[in-house]
C-alpha cells in the first residue's frame, strides 16, 4: 500500500517522540483526523507541523502538487490583474479560495491573496463584488473573507476602503470603524488601532450610541496598557468603579486585562491580588469569567516562584481547547501568553516562539514579533 499523507505525518510525529496530545497548536482530535485520512489539512497546517517535528516541509509536498485547475485559476487572475480588471480579480479570486482552500499549496494561496490585496489597493472605489454594493452587503463579504482565513493586513485594507467609500452617517459605519481597529491590533499596529477607536468613540457620541462608548474606551485602555504603567490609577477607587458601574462583560474583560498588564509591568503582587478580588466581586454575569485571570496567575507563578508548569499547562490547554471555548478572543489570549512568557523568560518560550512566529507571519500579524 502506498504511503498516505496521514501516514507520513504520523511517522514524523513519532520520530519526534510526541504523542498526539503533545503537539502544540493542534487539537488532538484534529491531528487524529489528519493522520487517519478522515480530513485533509491545509498546507499552512502542514508547514506548522513540519516546524514542530523539525523536518523539511518538502517531505510533504508530493501530496500538495497544484492541479491543472489551480494553475489555470492563478494564471487567469494574473491576466486580469495585468489588464487592470480588478473586479474580475476579486470575484474569481474569492471563488478560487473557496474552491481550493483545503488543498491549495501555500505559495498558490499566498499569490491569490496578494492579488486580492492589490485589487483593493489599486481601485479602492470599486465595489469589487458588484458595482452597486451596499455597506451591509460589503460587511457580509468581509465576514466571508474572515471565515476564509485571509490575513489581518488584507482585512484591514478592506475596512480602510469601506471607511473611505461610504458615508459616516450610515448606521452600520461603526462596524467598519470597530473592525478596522480589531485588524490593526491583530497586525500589531497599536497606533493605528487607537486612532480607529478614537474615531469610533467620536462617531458613537455624535450618533447617540452611548452603549458603544465604554466598550471602545475599554479596548483603548487595554491597548494603551501594553506600553503604559499603573501610574496614579487607584485600584481601590477608580478601577473598582469602572468594573462595577457598567455591568458590561466586554468592558469588564478589557479593563481587567488592561490593569493586569499595568500591574505586571509594575511587578506589584499586592495590586494583583487586589485586582483579582475586585474582578470576582464585580463580575455580574452568570457565564464563566474569561480566562485572563488563570493566565496571569500562571505567569505570576513563574515570575514569583519560578514554577514553570502552570503557564506551560495553560498554553497547552489553550491550544487544545481555547479556540472552541473562546473563539473570538483566541488569538489575542495566545498573544498575551506568548508576550508574558517572553518577557519573563519562561523556559517554554524557546519552543513556543518557533511555531508562534510562523502563526503570526501566516496571518499577517507579525508586527507583534517586535514586542519579543
């Protein structure tokens, strides 16, 4: 029987001495389905496994040779780009990624994504899908782009175009501003993200959407906390009032993470204990509290007592189950864990950095590499 991709993946894993539940960044059930042949991994996933297993990625390329349809599809897009037919580039490129996303080689996928980004850059005024496109329709396209896994930089360019093309008085315009901030943050460009948030706060006030103001301001507070210290912020006074008064779980989460970073930078263990008490006291929702407290507890265990296992266990749990439990925030909790590990010189970061760097580069979020 000829060797399958799954068999070769399993052989590489065993040669590295790893069990399925020991492979970082891949859920055990997902890896098992790849090795058994029940599912087919994307080339980007295979590249990540190659890095973890420390094997040459070309070991797996025979299973990912582009077929004739893929070659023809890319040539068609490049021909359209040469003639300046950007609407065709967008329409057919989008369909290409939908059709081939499971088995397309990384080089082919990246080339199509580059052409999509070029289409947006060259003719930002064009509807790209249809000339008569409404903002709500474009937002639905953006959701589909996100589900296809397009990178943060590409997604940010899309929302920049929407912000320029549509009138600010549209009721959905705040979604454009909010998403532009989200993808700027994912890129690691906090300055741009904060600029989008400031515009969003002003827009919300001008259009009397007062419930959005504290949410956007809390995100801005969290982003500022990557560079600002605790300063004169009173843990007993101002913070307690901020956490208790709003009752919004998103605001609560962003403020708590913001204060966690400031306290971490100040190396103030007393303030950390006080923050945990206040956070639990002011959590008004019946759902479980987001896992920020467990993450920082694990980081403090290493910093204070040089106990490495809690943070290693948290990262392993997050990689295995976090995306299922907290999908919307999975990537930035992972990012915070990596930053905490790097800044405290956690021994696990030597291995984590390798595949995390690949993840950031693959998703156009590599601006965060400058933070480590």
